[in-house]
């Protein structure tokens, strides 16, 4: 079995075990409310809950790339602008893939079904749209494995074609930054502390 199909099968099994958390049990799909507050290029808050796109990692706020005019642009803000734009244009419906009670975070998968234009009748996964246009990255686990393997494929296509953020040579990879921070934190906690010197 190909790895992509295996990952899709695992995701389907996980999703089948997750209880529907939407209020309408007969239809677990819900829209992204117009009153949602967008936090990052992969998340928004509404009614006291964070909604985060499953398997998607936005560029981090406070990291920068150099645009063609030589200006420094906040990479997280660029990811955020594209997420808001796609949601406004596509009006996707989402469902909860997982719930993290401790942080009140819903990990969601969002899909749009345009009724007009060149994409009419197709299903557009919001995560794939962000990744394949180069405005987000495929999220990885703390050991560096992809959270959702098909998203790595979409990311690689955008990277090869220099789309979105990939057109800028110094685009900061958020996964590299996050994994480095995890390693550094792990190294600090695993180092024995030296007792104070006797004076």
C-alpha cells in the first residue's frame, strides 16, 4: 500500500472514532462565522474556542522574508492574509477532526464546494489550497513526521514551482523553527544542573 493511502486510511480511522462535536448531530459540518477572530494563518477563535486547521502550519508571526522590493515582510501576517482571503472567497464548511479540551482547541478540516466559476462542482480542501499555493506549510510532529502525509505532497509542488512564500529565498520555515525550539527545550531539561560552588 502506498504511504499516502496508508496515511489517509489512518486519518479516516481516527476521524471515525472522534465523536461529532458540532451542535447538529445529523450534520457535523459548520461554517466559519463572519464574526470569527483570525489569530494566525492556520487558526481562528470563535465562542471561546480556537479552531485550527488539521495538518497545516502557518508561517510564524515575528519571522520575516524579503520581498522583491527589498522590504521585510512578516511571514505570519502573509499567511494570515491568505487564510482570510481564501475563507472569504471559498466559504468552506468545516468539521471537527479532533478536540483538545485542555486548550479548548478544535482541529478542523474545511472543504469548499464552489457553485460557480472554473471550480464549480469540485471539492476544495482549505488546507490543500493553502499549501498548494505556497501560503502555508504541512505541519509535522515533534519527531518531524508529517501530521497528514498528502499535505507534504501539496507543499512540495508549491516549493518546486516557487509559489506563494516559496518565491522568496529567505522564507523562514516554521517547522524548522518549532523543531529547533523543541530540541533546545529538551536539551535544557535533560542537562543536569551544577550545584553551586562552595565559597
